[in-house]
């Protein structure tokens, strides 16, 4: 959910003309926190914050907590100083993913043209659903009711002629509301907003525009486009000027390609031992790989993020010879990047691993090593090169292929018994034949 500035003047009734307003933006309200409240109804009405205790960041906060100034991405320590009575709940990403999939499936029942933009929001083009379900406001009401009944959470919906305005509408409808911005009222609606509400205007761009006396969307629209371009650059200036007049030709894209997947974690205490950092990187690489396999992607590039105790953040990346969805391969690249990072002798506060440059795994042409290319399989035809190698598949008996199958088996265990049932373990360089799987005690009955 965007935390961009909003305008009280924009939260009024802009009319009921729904003609041409075929775009809906559906945004879950305080998604992670709402899922936790659905599971723990005794916490309703309390200021609840989802995130790591003390040293993590706020992932979500209920509106009761937000009243104290708490917001997502805020350091947990700062949040607890603002709201010391907050109930801190550790995140359960598996639960959030499950609810997200259910909600997106529900939206897919409304229309096939759904563009999911994050775990908790999506655009819908309901042009083809109007005859079956009614006007957009009726469709929005049906969506909100279904989400509430099935998952016990709420969502807000913006309805407009363009994606950009629909997204602004859902933000101004929060919490648990609907805002229709008729096509004819688009410009009037936009002129009530601060310039920071525009899609793509962050703090730096907002400051650059302010230096030219542009602080509202109305002032942006009334400015000469050349002036805006001098303030923020030629391309960005022209784009923002178009947005200020409601011009946004981007359609709802039902097949949005994910660009990267990643995971990061803040340590409870700053870590001096690089082996501890590597162990955490292995866990994060395993999470990335599991998500890649689930979505049918392989990664070309592995990047790491390290934040030291002085809050300095380093990022390093490496492009792989062959794309992979194997956690061990991602970890080896991440470990090399960590070893080469100059931390200045400082302990580590946060580490992250990200898989970038994603490609569909079916399109990957695996390049076997010499050992893999000479691998043979037993069968009626006798010893011969493994015919399983090729686009989308590694040689089934190769070291990397065998590890991939092992990790897929781990995926199946987690799907049945939970994410904590099994996890990878560090493999000592001097003991390559040792198992790389560590079992965590769990009730598997």
C-alpha cells in the first residue's frame, strides 16, 4: 500500500457517472496486520504492529497503531517509542502468501484481466464483467463482501478510467471504502492533491519540483511542460505533466512478469562472526529458490545486501553463467559476494539475498559441465548420455540436478508440514559428502 500524501478534499463524492470507468484498483487494508487480526480476533481494536521485535522494521500496523504515527518501513524501536502499548506480532509470510493467493483467485473469478502488482493489491479491467455483474460500483461491493466473508479482512477499491487515478482512489477510500472518480471529474480530483501523491514522485522529485515553486498537482498542471522538464528531467517531466492532466494510457496487464524475488533479515544483535552471516544467507537463498521454483522462474543474477552497525548499506551482485533455481547455487554466489564485501571491520546488522533477471525456467538452456555431459544413465539401451538435459531441465543425475531434486523434495515437505519442518544446512568444504539438509524437530503426525 502506498504511503503517499493524501488530501481531505479528494475524499468527497465526485458523482455517480460510471461510464468509461472500467479500471478497479483493489488494495487490502493493512494486509499483514489484518491477516493476523483474522487469526487473533482478541486483538481487534488494539494497536497491533507486525514485524521483528526491537531491531526489525514495521511490516504493517493496524489503524489504531497508525493513529500514533506508526507506519510500515519504520524501525521497530521508533514505532515502540511512539506507541509503547503496541502489541508486536512476528510475521508469518506463509499465511500472508496463502491469503494473497486466495484473494487473487477471487479477483480472477471476476475478470481474467487482473494485474497483480504486489502481495496485497491488484488492478482489474472489468469492461467484460459489467454485463454479467453490473456496474463497477456493484462489482467493487461484491469483491469487498467476498474478501471479508472468506478471509476476515477488508479492502479498499478505487474506480476510474485509468490505472493511475484508480490507485489514487483506493488510497483515498481507506480504510474499507470505495471511491469512484468519474472520467469527467478526473482533472478536478487531481487538482485537489499535493504533488507528492503522483505515481513516481518520491522525496527527491518532490523537493526538485518545490524548488521551482511546484507543490500541488494543480501547480504542476498549470506549469509549462518545459519548466517541469528542467526541474526533474526531460522524460520524467513530460510523464508527470501528463499525469497531472489525467493522461495515463497504460492498460491493465494480466501477465505481469516478476522482475526479482528476495528476502532479508535483521539480526537481533549485531553479528561479528561472518559464519553466522553466511548461515543466514543460506536460509535466505533457500527461501528465494523455493519461491523461484514455485513460480517457474530461474535467476540470472544474484545480489546481496549488507547493512553494518553504522547503518551503512552495501549491495553487490554477480551474474551467473547459467540461470538457476537451486538454492545452493544462489547461496554459493551470495557467499562469494559477502566474502568480497568490505565491511570496514564492523559487525553486520542486516543481510539480504535477492534473485534478479528472472527468466521462465522452461526457456533455460542448461549448459552441462564436463562431468555432467559424460554422465550416463542405465536403461534398456545401456549406458548413454543423459537425454533429460536440454531446455528447462538439467541432467537428472548431475550434481546440480540432483540437488535441485532434493530441494524440490524439501518443498513438498514444507507444503505438507509447514515452512519450519525442514531447512538447509551449511556444507563444510572439507566434508562434501555430508548431508546438506538439517531437520528441525516438528510434529509430522
